[in-house]
């Protein structure tokens, strides 16, 4: 959400436009892949939690990263097929 929101705000404030051949669906896929970067949250959760809570937080962060990678890859793969046609 942050990556996509940042692009939208920048476009509105600066009057920018998407480049030729680039669609919003492409940006959505790239923003989803950005969710993999949440592994930094592992460090924060290590400082904030301990015991069972830490294990739960680690599992949630890693599950979110895997979901982000899968969904982003799925969207971009479909877009790649569309461009190939």
C-alpha cells in the first residue's frame, strides 16, 4: 500500500504520468513484491517480544512475506503473458 500510495501521491503532486507501456497493474504487482521487504520486521519483533509471542510474530512476518512474493509474482506473470501477446 505504501509503494502504490507513494507513486499516486507523487503523480498527483508533480503532475507525472505513467511511462508508455506501463500500466497500473504493473505497479500493483511491483508493490506487492515490495511486501517481501517486511522481513525487517523480524528485527523489530525480536526487540519487542519474547517467548511464544516472538515465535508468533516471526511466523506472521514470514507468512506475509511469502504471500507478498506469491501474489506479486502471480500478477506480474499474468502481465508478462499479456505483454508477450
